[in-house]
């Protein structure tokens, strides 16, 4: 039995944050209904590599869900959501502040129908302040929460983590907050409202090490470079690149032994931890030239013999073929009914020593609409009427959106 068996999740989202959070809950046993607009659905469906009308990005964030396509601006659409919310445990949404309220699907309204509902509202910047209504995408949050500053430290200027880091950090935070609220509900019997901003989640995630040199405020505090300037340095060898993380004195001695440079530890510039840190750039230049004399595999073997943390920088194919991932049973290969053969990464947490299997195939847009409406008790005639009205409204909106701007 999975930890969230029996939990029902409603997801209203575009792009990553609520989608990934809901998928993680689904892969811990929850059932997830993804509510999508009638026009085109979640725009993530159309980004990057795709097959069968579904992008790989969408599939990686939405497996195992049911897709319900509704016109949320219609009274019928709202009525369907109210029925679903009345029996749901968690609602996740990542629209801008006020959007769900304008649709008549805000926290107060839905929680008045179901006091046990946990309503998690994800925004870019929060519900107050000067950026409240600004659109938020991962690079924007990286720029404003310090990621770009940390990545660019010691370089020509700010740089981005070329990955949707803040989106995914926010998703993990939302999932943890929702499950914590479920635990509290077990004690109190009451649901609650959760607010979470990408900006806050990004800073909280980055701060422990990224701002370690900005944490202490007293004048007598001793300041040293952050870990980002000490550990994250690409080591170029004769035939490739590795990373070496000699974080303590024993590992630094091992590093010097591996490249036959133990004499440097007696050098006045490097003969204590404090001096080594103070002269780290000079030491790096010396070591850089020594590393170029060694081939990658030979150097890695010597570092391993001296108990120095080190690894080859792998390319995409090497990552997926890594024997440790095979030993951990981390990677799954499946045949998707629309997307064909594809790779899935299994959920990382093991419960009771068992690795959870990934959820089923990611859904087509609105794939489960009829099934869900029928489950709610709507008859065939009512479902057909809803479909006809939805199609008409969707076509009209697409027509309006296609008009040239004045």
C-alpha cells in the first residue's frame, strides 16, 4: 500500500509547478484529475520533443493522471468542479493571484463546500507586493532569487542554471506542504489554505549554501568564500573533464598524492586550511596544469585509491547507462500508447524497501472527461450537451485569439 492511497487530488495548472507536485502525489498513491482549458489544454503539451501530440516535457510531469477538459467560465463547468471539490482532499493550482476567485473557484468558496479540503495556491511572487501580478517563469525567478548571481560568481556576470530549477523546487515544496497539511488534518479533521510563491521557494532552497557568506551580520563574523566558489570547478584532463571535491584536509592530501604534488602542502602559501582557502586561485592554477598531464580514467582511479570524491562529467547517454542507476532500478523503459517507446525515471523514495512504479501513461487532452462526468452522475444527454457547448465556446475563443491585433 502506498502512503497516499485513497487521497484525491484536483490540479489546475499550466506548466511545471502544480503539474509535477500532483504527479509526485500520484506516484505515492493519490488519484489525480488534471483540469485543463477546453481550447488547447496545458501549453506544456506543445513544448520541445513530441510524438502523438504530447511533448516529452508534458509526459515527464503528468503521468498517471486523468485529464478533464472543461470551460471553467461556464456555470456548468463550475458546477462540475464544485462536485469534484466536494469529494477531493487536495487542490493544487498555479494561476496568478485572483484568477481562481474570478472563476468562482477560490479557496473560500470551495472550502465552504468541503471543510476538509487542502487548497494549495502557487503563485510566482506571492499575493501581495509590487510583483504580485507579474508573470513568472523559471528564468525570472532565478534572476530575482539569487540563482543567477550564484552561478555567475567569479565569472564575467550572472548566469542561469539551464534547467527549470525554481519550477521544480516549488513543485517539491508544494508537495511537501500538502502532505504536511494532510497530516495535520488527521489530527484536527480540518483542511486549510496554503499559499506558496516560486520566489520564496527559490530563495529558501538556495539560501543555506548560496547565501552562507551573507548570513552573519555582526562585524566580528569571520567570512570565507561560499561553497559554490570552492567545490564547483571543472577539472580538465588530457582527454576529458572531471569534478574533484576535496572538501577537507584528508581529501586535499589525497588529491595531492594522486597527482604527485604532496610537496605543495609544505608550501607557505598552502600549509594550512586558512592559507589554502586564501590562496585558492593560485593553487587551482598550479593544479590545472598538473591535471592536463593525466588521462581521465587513470586520474579517477588514483583519486579513488586516495579516497578523494571525484567523478567524470558524463554526457546524456552516459548518465542513462550508468551502472549505479541500473543497480538502483531508477530508469524504466515503457511503450506509451501515443508516444511510442520512451524512458521514465522512477520515483526516488522507497517505502518499505520498495521502489514505487511510475504512474500510467500521460493523458491526452480531455481524455477522461466523459468517464469523470459519468462518475459524477451526469447522464448521456447532459454530457453531450456539455460537450457541444464546450466545443462551441472553445472554437469561438480560438477565433477571437486568432484575430490580428489592432
